[in-house]
C-alpha cells in the first residue's frame, strides 16, 4: 500500500462501456511506470498495459465495461530504479447509459459523419476508419463521446482532413471526450486529429489519445478560439517532417485565440509526447490563460521548438518538462512562470536558413531552459522554478532500436531494401523529400559499420556500401548534445522590468575540455546564465531595468555567467548564490564569468552575490 500523496490530482470519467483514470505523483520531480488493475469484484484480475516510459502523470483507458456494472480498480506505480510497486486503495467507477444518447454510426451516413442535432449526446459504438474526415460537429451543445473507441482518419485522401472537426458557429458549448484518434496512411499536409477553426465558442476536449505521423500534422489545432478547456489528454505525435521551422513550424497543441478574447483558456493535466518541434503554443494575446500541471516530453528536432510558448498575460505553473528540447519561450508581456520542474537535454536540430530553403542543415545551438527574448517581453515574473539542463556525451546507437524510441537511439526509419549496390540503396516503399537524409547514417548490415548518407532521392539513398545484398536497414542520427543555458536572457527593451527570483538553475556539461564555437556549432560548455544580444544600451530611467535577477540559486560545473557579446543594458544581478559543483567533473577555467563586459562584472561583484568555487580549489590540490 502507498501513501495518498503517491496518487494525487485523481480524476476519472466513465462512458457507457469504457472509462478513464488519471493521477499524478505527489512530488513533481518523481516519475514512475504505471498501470491499472481492474475487474468486476475487489479481486480485480485484469490489468492495463504498463506505461511505456516513466512519467509524473498517468492516464489509463479501461475498455470492455458493462453499463450499470461497477468496475473496481487499483492504481499502481512502479519505481523505475528499484522496481518497487506502490498500490492505491481499491476504488470504483460506474459506467452508465447516457440518457437520450444518439448512437453512432447507427443510420447516419458517412464518414464524414455530420453531427447536426443541437444539444445531442452522441456515443460511438465501434471503431471506424475514414478516408478523409471522420466527424464534423456542426451544431451547438453537442457532446461526442467516443466511448474508448479508435477513430482512424485520413486513410486515403488528397485533402487536408481531421479526425474530429468543430464547425459549429453557435455559442453553445461543444465537447469531445474519451477515445483514440489516429492518422491513417495518406492525407494532405497540416491535417489534424482534432481541429476547431474560427470558433470563439466554449470548447472542451478531454480523455483523447492522439497518434499522428504525416508531414506537418497536428494532434490538436485551434484557431479563433476562446473559452477553451483542454485537459486529461494524451497528445502523441510521430511527425518528423515539416515545411518550415520559422512559420508555422509544428506543435502538439496549437491555439490561436480570437482577437480581443474574453478569456478562459485552460490547458491542464495533459501528457504531451514526442512531436518534432513545439509542445504547447498559445499565440498572440488572451485573458485568463492558464497552462498548468502538464507532463511534457516533447522532442525538438527543428530549431527553436519549445515545450511551452505562452501568450501575453498567461499563467504557466506546475508543469513538468523532461524533454529533449527547449522548455519555455517568453516573448510577450505580463507572463507569470512559476513552480515548474524542468530537467532536459538538447541535441542537434534541423534548420532551414533562409526560411524554406532545402535541404535542412544540422545545427548545434545551445539549449534553453527559460528564455526571455525580444523587445516585447516585459513585466514578466519567473519564480519558484527548478531548471536543470545537461550536455550529455555523444550517443551512437549503431542504428539499433525502434523509431518510436528515436529520442534515445536516433533511429528514424527501419525497413527493408529492395536493391543494394556499392553506391545506392533503393527502397521502393518509400517516398522521401530530396536530400532529407543527407548526413544521416544508414545501417545496412549487422557486421559492417554504418554508411554516411551523401544524398537521397525519393526512394534511393546514396552512400558507400560495402556489400550488395539487400537486407533490413535503418536510417539514424548519431546524437550530439548542445551546451546548457537554463536561464537565457535576450531582452531587447532596456526598461522591460522583467524579474527572476527564488529559482534554482543548474547547468552541467560532461565535457572536461571546453570549446566555444559560432552559431550552428556552439561547442562544449555550460553556463547557468546566458546573455544574447543584450546591447541596446541602459535604461533612460535610472530606476528601471531590462531584467532583475535576484535571490536565486545557480549551480554549474562550468560557467556562472556567459555572453556572446558585451552586455551594456540595465541588468541587475543581486543576492544570488553561485555554486561550482564537482559532478560529473569540473571544467578548467581562469574565470567563471565570460564576455560580460567590465560594467556588468563590476555590478555583479557589488550586488551581494555569493560565489562558491571551493570544489575547483579542492580538485587542484
């Protein structure tokens, strides 16, 4: 038996023949595998699959239930290090028939199934597959309950399509809940599992699991939105191809609020996984925007993809980000970022610079924890967060493993060659963008080293191959990791009045010998604070500042503060503690302050900051 705090923020929902159960671990820094045991009696007897990765948050679907029959269940956490199990007390949930439900597909023609009965409660009764869009909600007051079923959309079409599309243009609330939405074999770019286009009306999405994989596809995409509640979903994407990393890029959840939004956008208690660029993006400005208690493990494969990019005035708190990629991007005024837990790393990214150019190029650019950027990031408050970034040693999986684990093994493709010559590998089942795989590696024989790919056509890889017998192959990248900058400051407004206090920032590199490179080849180093382009001069008003950093704890085994160029803006660094740590090693430096400029260095020394470099002194002796 476990303590109650091992199963916090419990939530459940029952449909007619299925249910959802959600919980979080009590400590945001902890993670666990999990599953549910369940059955018709307290003896249970059935169990869900174990979660594939350790998480802070846990969401499990129960299927095959009977309306009116109580389901007993128990939540189980498994410690990833020790294997120790912690079990909750047995709880119950009761699936029930929905009064006046409309059952789908029934006699309704489709797909697409057009749901046009106002205030109806629609219940899906079986799995469905649609060549294009599966459901289109055109009336207000509707709830579409997928009752745990699987919906495949975009299985064979030239059109941009959706699993569920909200088209209703009346003010009554529309709800989607409890099901699995999967992208099929073929549809146009920018298709989405769930889409709401130009609807400023109340919208709720919960209990949805997504799986999208085609170019530029979204799990959830909302434009012109207002009064939105997105919660208790598992948003998963296997997308690896995008059109342009500058705009629009790609994301797991994207919301464009309506201009002059009345407010009330709440994104909470979701699990977001993989993708290739952004996690949660809320653009422009809206009132009463809250992003909280989300568990984010996104995978940034293109430059400038953050876990959370909030709009002006947003309240971002109690999120856990354990991504391979950047974390929080602040570019607008009045944002509060507090009590989040961030523990990440970042590897090389693809970049189209200039925008839209081909092929994409691999760049190594420093990893950001919390980034303040631009002239419009003003009056933001950052407090009570823990931010840790680690620059790991390189990883070469030798092309072993499954593409679903590419975040660890770098494997993108596993297939079988049709033809193989000394210079070409052909796979007629593929249709690649030209030179998509340039400078990746292909493992084509178990006993031979991988070949580096020179170029590719739609179904042919060009490289130097040692044998000519076609067999199974994999395309993969040898991951190289980038320097950590947990607090990255690029405020262009000298009087922005941003404040950073009461946080813990940790920057660790596994490289004993440091190197600083140019853009796209950033090198091997770590810095607790990083300044970028802070050269717009001091504030005109002596009482104002661009950023005020105080009463924080900074820990690193390399640099305390770093800058690409001398800082001449009004920056206050006061009453912080800077500690040099000894694990996994300590870098050799004459100074732990780099490129700041004499003025900022002097103000730091006079600012009541404490510096503890004693671990370096002990190592010398």
